[in-house]
C-alpha cells in the first residue's frame, strides 16, 4: 500500500496513470479493467472527490474525432475504474449529507479497506457539463441574501424537450440532481427520491406564485416544477448567477448544459 498526497492536477494525474491499460493500437489512454491496483480517495469534502473524478474523466475521455468503436453509444467516457471513498470529516457521519452518507458507503477505515479488497463494485451515473467539469451529487443554482433568503433570478431551464422556465419567472432556486444532496430549499422539497444509478438527471425549479384567498387577501406559495431526462440546460438572464456544484461555489455567466453518463463511475461497497 502507498499513500500519496496530491496537491495539484499533475500530482493527481501521476497517481491515476497507474490505472492505465497497456498501450492500445489507437494510442488512447484507457483504464485497465483487469488491473490489480486499487485506488482509495481519502476526502474531507465532496468537492475534493470531484477533483479526482474530473481528472479521471479528462484522462480517459477520448476526443470526439477519435471516438473508438468499443465506447458505448450513450457515453463519452469508458467505464471508469472503481474507487474506494474514505470520508475524513467525522461530523458528517451522523447527518449523512455528504455523498458517502447518501450512498450508504462504509466510513470506518477498516470497513473501507474490506470493501476495497473483498466488496462489490457499484456502478453509478456521472454528470458531465460543457464547462469541462463533472458532478457526482448535484448542483444548486441561485443565491441568498445575508439573512439566508433566496434571491430571485431569471433564466431559461429546459430538460430534454421540457421547459421548466422560459426566462420570465422569478426563480428562487434550481436544483440539478444525480443524488439527493441538493434536494431541499428549506423547508420546501425540490428533488424527491433521486437515484444515482437510474440513468436520468432530476431537475427542479422553485418559483413564487401569488394567489388570492376568497376574501381577496394575497398569498404567496412556492411552486416546484420537476422534470427528468438525459440532459438539462440553464441559461441565466440576469448576469452572473451564483451556484454550488458538489459543494464548490461558482458563478454562471452563460448557458451551461449537464448530461448523464449512465454507469460511468463506480465505488467499492460492502
């Protein structure tokens, strides 16, 4: 066993190179499905795990012009090597809000080691996006004020052929989910029962709707529009849109598309 502390993409890449298959006639880097090397990612956050998966995708995703015939028609990456996940944050062992908790993966180092050596391989869906990144759990688009109240924004949100917002609605939040980590705009449920291995993206948009009581009094309720599909596109209309993607903060200034890669990555489980 060897422990590697990777502080840069280059150091991550050097560790991942050990998972390569023998040289292929087409010259592509490809994972070795028969490799005896096992990779365990010790991570304090889902964002750190995502950083490793981003490099795996970058290493093994062939350019469109060199797409090999042995790549599945509904995928842009081959089956990525399974990894063991060792969560390092003990505070997440009770709330189960990190990805390892949502997946029910072992957290004790001895149990993680046992899963890697003698457990099963559990394949999961991966979200890729046109910004060059990946999403394992989900993304939440929208910001909040200092009191934590959501700040409305406008944009077009479409899932396959379904339009959840054409750009006129004041959106309170938009959740793009592969799992359930971004499923709630407290206390309103956004994504309900996402399955990270069902081959579809779950998307939800929350918008305020004003109604009147029989006495004419105005009331505001939150309407949640949901859809499932293979791809989602979000186009902000009000400038920079803040978001969290697997816990990593960013700003969206143009159209961003996510699409599903069914069963592309895998974990060692009990």
